[in-house]
C-alpha cells in the first residue's frame, strides 16, 4: 500500500516542471537567465551555476535529448504562469450573449434605459440578443416589432452590427447584435449620463396603437 501511495504522489507532481534537485537527467542543455545558450553541462554543474546566482534550475523541455534547463527565479516563474492562465480564462469567458427584452407597447423611458444597457454591453465586448415579446393579438402585427428593432439599431448607430437578422420564433422576434470593433469609443454623447434622442420621435415609441388590445 505504501508503494502505491508513493506512485500516486509522484504522478501528481508531474504536472509541474522539475527544478533543482528534482531534475533526474545526468546532463542538461543549459540556458542562462538572460536567455543565452550556455551549452551542455552536467546537472550538478548547472545547479551550482544557478545557486551562485541565487536562482533556480528549471527543466523547461524534459523530452529533449538532453533535457533543456533554464536558470530562473522559479517562484516568479510560477506566479507569472498562474497570471497568464488567469488572464487566458478571463478572455475565454469574456464574450457572452446578453439578452435584452422589449415589448411592442414599451414606453419611451424604458426604451431608452434598455438601449443604454445594450450600449454598455456592446462597449464591454458582449453580444446582445434583442427579444421582442408579443402577447395576444400583437403577434399578428410583426411589423410593429420590426419598428422597435429599427429604432434600436438607429440609436446604437455604428457601434453595433447585426450578426443574426430579425426573425419571428413563435411569439418572439429575435435579433443578435455584436460590437463593431472600430466604434468602441463612439459613445461620447452618453458618457455624461444624458440619453440619446429617440430617432423616431417620442410619439413613435411605442409603435402599437392602443386599439390593438388583448
């Protein structure tokens, strides 16, 4: 049992590079702390050189013949690798799809607020799924939802591009927008907290007449 436990511990340690006394090869191809090629050295000699510089000997290419080792600060190396991995994960999960829902009878204040949120999402690099939700007899007038989507696109201007054209799915009309890279700084009119004017005028949002009720 003790032997098996030892094997498991060794396997767990293989996820990180060998360094200093853990290096098993008799000789290594040595790289200096400045990246210069030192040449092939016995492992004890290479370790002595690293210790004289108050640094570590780290095996960076164990499958080479002989293995390649570099003199470096191993603690700093591990920290930088952890930061790179963290940054890579952050970038991988950065781009998400945010959904913003509208109703055909949305008021101007709510419309402006939702568009402002969409602008924030796009500036942060997110995609935005715009969903128009119809109720009752509203679904018989998809052109009313199209007017809302047109108004959204006019307010966002060049900062957004249509990735998926508007389409009717059951009682919902959806459209997907993605940020236009060149326009990440094109929102000066909204940075002071003021609302952009509604392009269709106050009387055109909502576009659904009150006579079309459920």
